[in-house]
C-alpha cells in the first residue's frame, strides 16, 4: 500500500517511516508535487490535521494522512499548544521556541506538560482521527542531540532523559506521534 503523508518535514517522515511495516510506503508532499505551504489556520491541533489532509485530498485527489502536534504546558494554560511551531514567531525557529518556553517557566515549579499528536486519515472517502499523548515535564535546560522540535527539553514520564537523548526506535514506543502512528497502522492493517 502507498499512501501520502501530508508533510515535507524530513524528521517527521523519518520518524513515521521507521514505524511502518514494509508493506506500507509513504509518499511525501514533495513526491506528489505539492510545493506550496498548506495553511494551518485552525485553532486546534485536530483542526489543523484535518485542514492538511483535506487540502491534499481535495487539491491532489490522493488518499492521505496528515498530523499536527502541539506541546501543552500545564503552568501556561496549555500553551504553546496549536502554536508550538511558531511560538517565538513566524520564523519557526526551534531554539527560539525552546528559549521562550524555558524563560516563561523560569520561576515555575510546575513543569508538567504533554505532547499531543492528532493524525487525520482520509481513505476511501472516509475520515478517521487518531490521537497520541505523551505526558512528561519540561526540563530546565536543553539536553541531547536526537529528535527535533522541543525534544531537548521534554522528559517523558518514567524516564530520566529527554526525547533528544534516546533513539528514534525508543522514542516511537513512548512518544505522542508513535502512539498515534501505531493506531493508524492498526487501522490500515484491518
């Protein structure tokens, strides 16, 4: 089976490809000739995942899946949430985003947070949503070189290291995206 993953984020593509069985192959937006930026104008993570999947299905005619992810920090009333990628501005710089978040939590003892990923699957004229959540806490400094995004400052429950300090394989077992992809694979295998 070949299916379009509505993303050009190389890190996400690699993370998801690693989880997929050999009989499911994904095509990126680049692979189908979609070079434009897909608007992410919804005010929820679910809404953005739906927008991206619908964009590809409507404009390109492909069955596809799309994801959106947000980091929700308890002490910040769920921020940055749907604005995680552009938390520190339109430049979408991961270091600026992490620095802004660490500064916002500087005097907070509550470091609880969760990553939330929603995958929208458009398949055979039906839409299905899969949600994965990884609970943890925000560290006080960046640690590790693996992963991407907020991984260097997110320590999942039960671990003494950040997502950026573990392998992709181990992260897939613990992460929000890994959990949502597991649900997606189970559905596609039916």
